[in-house]
């Protein structure tokens, strides 16, 4: 009996010692965490008021204003097409040759007609001169002379018509050589050697980048401030260059599909820019003399709302802010911060109010 009591007492004693030891360890660990809270490594920036442009951005497409489809001006058989799809052509370059054999024969026939009429005129001129001399001597009447002169005038008019017909044949014959009306790139080749084309049949389509038009759909909420002449910066993935131009015109109707205003701007002689490519346009709506702009990564969404962490004495203090315009990776702060405040940039997402921070150089 005494032995059982001894073992029971020993067990209670051991349990009490283990419980006290666990409590002491927990208290020690809690005290260690409170004293040794690790600071978060962050980067910071100082807020400055500065003038800023108020802009709006949209993504649209490029349209080629100059993209002629070169068509046949005469009916003839194609002898040769001198370009292929993708060929670079210059204005005035020969792109196709048509068969002009028929025009050559028509020209010879018409030249013979011109020569025949010229021979008749020479003979009629002699007749008129002779009859005028006879009329002076009263051997023939003046009426006969007048008839001869009228016949001479008719022949002269026939000669003019024959020459005009010969010139028309020569002009049509020259159309057997088809030249590029503009400089550009061959987009489509629609005929080949041996094909027969009639007047108006297309031969090739040329796309020129000399003059392009950007169509940019801006939201209807800013439609009241959009107008022709506003400065707009345009870029495209096919070129590293950004072009600054102005709004050329606005479509008068708002698109029913997406409720946007179609803003049109022209791009002239821009190397590397291609019709059909996407384009990004940033229109400058105005300028603000002083705005408080912060980096986007400084703004964090918390239960309290949009917050920014202000650093004072190596401690991050949460500041609830009211934001405005956003552009180029920056956000305008309307309320909640002051000029010269030092705020966290990188690392803000890992912070809480009054958390210790270590500023990285």
C-alpha cells in the first residue's frame, strides 16, 4: 500500500515539473519574439509635387490610306508580271507587260490612212489653185471654186481626225506597260503570264506605308474633351519609335458595339510602320501644375482601403489615401500624404502598420 502511494506521488511530481518547464519555454520564446522581431528590407522614395500631363490611352489599328489595286487599262494578254508578293516597288517601276501586237497593227493601219488623206489634200490643193486661176479669167464660175475649197476643208478635218485616232492608238499601246503608281510593297498578285485581262481587271495590289491612319477607340466618358488638334503619342509593335502627332478628326457617332469615340490620327513616312498592325495611342488631355505622384507598387489594398506605408524612424506607418489619375506606372494621390513624405516602394506588400523596416541602398 505504501509502495503504491509512493509511485502515485512520484508521477504527479513529474507531471508538474514537465508542465512548468513547457510554460517557461513558451514564455521565453514569446519574449524572444517580442524583442527580436525581424525588420523587412524595403526601398523607399520621397514624394515631390511636380507638373504632370493628364493623359488617356487606347489601343487601335493602323489603316493604309494609300493601297491602290493596279488594274489593266486595255484588253490584252499578259506577257509578264515582273513582281511577286512581298516585292518592294518604287513609284514608276515597271510591274507588268501586256501584249501590244494588236495596237501595233492598228497604228500601221491608221498611219496609212493619214498618208492617204494627206495625198488627197495635196491633190485638192492643186485643184483649188488651178480653178481659182480659171475663175479669174471667167472660164469657170466662182461657185465651182467654192465647192473645191469646201472639199479641201473636209479633207483637212479628216486628216485631223485620222491623226487623233493614231494618237489614241499610240496612247493605248503605251498602256501595255503597267507601272507602279506609288512606292510600297506588293500585297497581292492577281494575274500571271498568259492570262487575258479586260479593261478594269486587277493585276496587283500595292500597300504603301507613306501615309497611314490610326483608328483609336477612346471611352465615351472623355468624348467631351476630345477634339481635333490635341497632341497624341502613338507607338506600334513593328517599330521602336514613338511618333508625336495631333488628332486629325473624330468620328461623329459613338460606336454602338463598345461605346467609344473613334479618334483618327495620320502617320506620314514612318519607316517600319505597317498597315493592319495594332497601335497604342496616348492623348494628352491637359496639364496639371502640381500633382503628387507615387509608384504603383507603393499602393497596397488593405481592409481599410488603399494604403501607403510612410517610413518614420525605421518604422512603417499605414496611411489610407485617396487616389486619382494613373499613368506610366504612377498614381496620383489626392489625400492622405504630404510632400516630402518618405514612402515604401518595393516590399510594401509584406508590411503591416508600425512594422520595423530596413531601408535598402
